[in-house]
C-alpha cells in the first residue's frame, strides 16, 4: 500500500478493510492496518484472502496526527484526524 503526501513523526496512517462473510448482508469482518505515516505499508497476503473474494466490501482510511505539550499545571494533548472512504472496484 502506498500513499502521498507522507506525514511526519507525529502522524499515523490507518486502513480498515471491511467485508461481509459468505451469506451475510452486512459488513461483519475487518482487517485493520496501522502504520507510521511514511508513505508505504504492507499487508500480509493471508490477511487479504477473505476480503479479496467478498462481494460486499468497503475501505476506510484515516490519518491521525498527535501533538503533546507540557503546560505548567498539566499536559495538552491534541489529536487531529482526516477520514475518507474511497470507492472499491468490484
């Protein structure tokens, strides 16, 4: 899996491959992958077998960026996300 633009040390890239098992009409299984946001990641082939043959499937992609700042009386922790659902070819 590759993506662009790449992030930095404060961000993660996540892909959820959702699918329906045989005879199901709803998305009831998923493969969740999370990587450092450096532009590429690998998914083991054995994790893709069921997803590849499913007739009902969906991909959800998220990028998470976190920043932590120490304050005098505590810590400020900020999380920003960008989510998308690209189309899946049959």
